C-alpha cells in the first residue's frame, strides 16, 4: 500500500494522553514534527468527558483525533458529533478485539465509540487490540505479581498479548498516513501464551517468586469484593476475563504487520525490557 504523510501543520488531538497508549503516541508524533494537543484530566490540556463545556476548546482547530473512550458510553455520541461538526476529519479509535461479539455487554464506552465512529461521515480507522503486555507491569496485574500470586478466571486459555509500543507505532501511522480509511485492524502479539506461561516468564526474568492461579468467576468476584473493589467494576472485570476464557482473543492477528510491514514485538522482548528497568523489583 502506498501512503502519503499528512502535513505536519495539521493539529492532532490525543485523548488519554497520559494513559498507556497516549503517553507513547504523543512523543512519537512530536518527534516526527506533528502538532499535537495532548489532552487528559492530568495532561497538558485539561479534558474530562463529563465537562462538556470544555469540549469546544479542546476540539478547536483539530483535524485528526486519537479517541480513547470513557468507561460510560453516554457522552460518546455527543462528543463524536461535536468533533465532526468542529471539522475533525480523521478519527483513530482504540477498541478491543472481539468487540463485534461482546457489544456493549462490558467496556460499553469503547464499544459505542467503535460503532459510532464507523457510522460517522468521517475518515475513520479502528484499532482492536488484544490485552496489553504492559498490563503486567502498568495495570491490574502488577500489584498481585509483586505479592506473588495472580489469580484470574481465564483457565488455561492462551492469548497473544500485544505490546503497547506496537499500538503506539500503529496509531501514529494511522493518524499521519493515507490508505487506512474505513479499516478495522486487529492487533496482537506474534504468539499466544497462557497466563501461567506469561507469569513464569516474568518470574524468571525478575528473579521474584510469583505464580498464576486459575480461579472460577465466583472466586474472582469474591476476592475483588474482599479487596473492596466496587461491585460494578468487579463485575465488569469478571465479564472481561470470562470472555477471554472463551477463547475470543486467542487467534493471532495481522494488524501490526499490515500497517507497519514488520512483525509485532514478542512478549519475551517486553518482559526483558521491563525487568531490566526494575518493573517487578519494588
């Protein structure tokens, strides 16, 4: 596919700019000379999905948008409509693999953004990503691993965890190159691992004792309740992992290769780099 870079004068809005993907996308875009508005609740430009009065200012002058949806779906339709009316022509949406099956049964905000942007009269591309490799050191799995035990209701299903660095590279390409309009790209790593295999790799690289334990959905809910996780969040997490256990995320995807012309980063590469910077040394 022949692609043509967009002009670097076009202003690109990155939502969730301090999140796992956004904080990697922003410096890549700026290093390539693009004008970027980095927006989040704690970022350079303040943005909150629940404060609609600031949306026009955040969208002013923007031609391309990286959209990370809120947990609640309610604001998504109005925001997409306002962005389109404000002149945003290119939308790149972060979504999840299997969303076409799960719909809004969980991660409803993401699912709605995926659907509404595809229905809009704009230049859109959707990234549907596997669970992130970085969840093991930047998200829900980190504290349990430091404690020595990660328990999830996923059984022995294997998943090709995707490196967030790959997602960032793909997002930058989609935001700045031609040839991707109207496409949905599924992104995964190059091989599938069970959670037990992933934890074993992390334990070996970090030198810490840690193990994975497969639990039932009921046991998982009970443990989250004991940890005082709010019930709505606990049920959503349980739904996510139950869906994973059904194998929907197990097949390898070709999105990284399709967009970047290279293979995705292997999980072992991620683990070695994270261990080297002390991710599991605390």
